[in-house]
C-alpha cells in the first residue's frame, strides 16, 4: 500500500527539551488515522511538522513517497492543516473558503462552486455570505474544515477538530471526516479516545512525545518494591506485577487496556466494579472503578462470554505484558 | 476670568469669520503633520512588518528600544534636528532649517518609533496564528505576508492615527526646527505658544479649539477603528 506519510527518526525540540521523538510512523493513503494522547504529548507538534510549518531537528518526512525538503515545498500543496483554534480571515464565510482556491489559480466560477459545495458539506450553506467573525465557535470550526475540504488536498490534518464545539457541530465534523474515508488520507489529533476509536482506521498513541503501541488511557504513577531481586509495580496492595529490574521508587506505567483480562469474581483475586460501558467501532470500552480506575477494552464478541452490566463486580487480571514502563 | 471669556468670544469670531491667518496656520499644521505621518508610514510600516515576521539576534532589544524611544521629549528631537541642519551642522548646507521641510523631518522622527512599535505589535499579534494558516491554505510566502498585513489593517490604522495625533500636537520640534516664522513655519502649537506669550488670547484660544477638535476627531477615529477590529 502506498504511504501518504512516512516519518523516520523524527526529532523536534524546543531549546533543550525534546518534545517529539518518533522512530517510525507510516500512514497509508486513504485511511483515517487518529493521533491520540494526553495534553502535551506532541500531537500538535507532529501535525505542524507534517504540514511543513516546523522543521524537524532530525529525521525525514516523505509525502506520497517524495521526501519533504526545503526545495520541495511544492509537496505541501498536497497537505492542509486545520488548527485547533483556526484563524478565520476578516471576510465572509465564502471568502474564507475561496482564499485557498484562489491560491491554486482556480477561476472565480470554479471557486464559487467548490466553496458552496464545501460549505454545504459542513452545514453552512446558509451562512455563505455571513461575516466569519459572526459565526458561533462550532460554526467557525466547521468553516475552517470547509476551507480545507474545498482545497481537496490528498492529505488532511485535523488538530482536535472536536474540541470546544457544540454537539451538532461535532456530529457534522465527524460526518465530513467519514465521507473522506478511502479518498483522502486524514490524520486527526485528539485527546478524546472515544472519538479516536469511533473515527479511525488506525490509532497512534503519543505520550511525552514518544509513539507507543498502547493507548494512554491507563497512564499511572505507582510505587515499586524489590522482592527477591525482582522489581514489582504496586498497582494495588493486592495487585503487584513484576516489571523486571531497577531501583525502588515510583514509576510511570501504561496499562494496555486491550491486554487486561476480566472474569467472574474469584476469592483472593482483585475485583473492580463496572462503572461505564461504551460501544466503539469494533470494541467495547469498559471503565472499572475500585481502589484505582482502569479502562479495559474487549472485542464486541467478548461480551458473549462475559455479559457485563453496570455495577457488576469483575475479577481483573493484568498480565506482565500489559504493563509498559515509560 | 473676564480675559479668558473675552478670548473665547474673540476666538469664536475668528473661527466664524474664517480668519485668513488662522486658516493658513491650520493648513500648515495639517500639511506638515500629514506629510510627516505619511513619510513615517512609508519608512516604518515595511520595517515593522520585517521586524514582526523575522527572528534575528537583538530583536527583543530593538523592540524595547523602539518602545522606549516613543517617550523621547520632542525638544530633544528638535535639538537634534537643529544641530543637524544649522549652519554649523553636517547638513547645514541644505539650508532647510526654519522651513516646513525641517519640521516634517523632525515630526517624522517623532512618528517613526510609534509606527514601528505599534506596527510590530499589530502584525506580531497575528503572526503566530495567521501566517501558518495562510501557508497551509497554499499561499506563497509573499502572498501570506500581504494577506497578513491586510488582516492587521485595524491595528495598523490605529497606529497611524496615533502617530498623526502625536505629531499634530507636538510643539518642541516645530519650535526648534521651524522657528515659528509667521506665514512660513507657524503652526497651531507654536502659534498658541507665541500668541499666548504676547497676550493675544483670542488667536491662541481659537487655535487651541481647533487643536482639540482635530485631536478629538483623531481619537474618535482610533476608537472606531479599534472597535471594528475587536468586533472581528
């Protein structure tokens, strides 16, 4: 499969602080890929690098197989970014959408046609002649999306498209992304895991600028103890899991929600209470509460083996391979 | 009190009858301050855009110096222009001391830090959001800069109005570089100082009223422009 974006050994720093260090990131064409992670994980920085707005200290980015260099800035015509807090030009909604089209040399008739089409896609056809600054927050975000859709770039980068918008805008934005699936490569950054799971064909997790193979939902800082030369992470007094060697002291861990096992309560095994259940694209997300909070993800068919209801007690097993030391 | 009231009555007569000397003084003020502001815009705005959009060593210090130089007393600039253009000065050969040209140069020097400082602030405040947005929409760098300037138009218009208000109401430069020569370099502020000094309150007050009116109109324009910018 052709890669829309291919990043290797990408490093970006602010001064002495490395904010992004990714060994390899491959994004195939036509997929919707979510970049998820907590605040400060480096999601926006990654999108800015992919959009050519920042230059990496090290490493390479290839866009549609072509290396992005200072001399190949024309490649950036294939990419467009909608920022988390988009700036709208001091003109009408249609004027905003037309700006990028004019830069691509389209004539007025084509610009109008494409602008009106893009505005209709995000439910703003009736606001085409309205001043951009008069729109609501959600409408402004939709307008910024329409501006990017009209360009019809091969790669669309969306930074937190669902943040600070009303429910209707959130739905319209997600519907627009859904329509692009298979035609345009969409990279969406979000701290909303549910949104990432709902929208994306692939999910990339960033934590502290590093790409991880597990979700960041269960990011915990726990103490460790040494016993018989082995180091144990103390998730709960009754739940201590070996994590290899190292000194005693607190550690930051990720507990992979996909690797945690649930079963009927057993005497002597730690139990937790189901506090929330939500359906995702292919999986079901279960929030457990007890002495600590934990998110667990099961395939939908997993519910057949262990029917779950809110308030139900379940035994939790965390295998050592579910723990990732940061 | 009676003197002041008499002065105001006489001033209103002068204004009502469109006294020739009064009109000449007002037009000279508008011409000199207008030209000085235009010159400061032509020199200052491009420089402000360059300072706002580029990063170079000492940039912060330069901006601090520009902000500080907005507070330089007008008599100091007047003194500098006098030293430069007087017969013994390096540009004395030009013979332009005590002419409106000298006043324009001095007022331009007064307006320049205002245009530069406020221009850098107006463009700089939008740079981090607008410039990347325009690049991601496919704008070339020169086009992005032009659009950025257009987006900053409300802030820039306010800075131009403030520069004009400052030079229109200054007296130190006009007095030292212009010499307050009747019919040649006497403007509103030097006229007020001169007429008041010799006890001719009527013309002084009439000029004062006009100065206040122009200041009022300029301030209203600034407020209008800024409120337009805030709404958008």
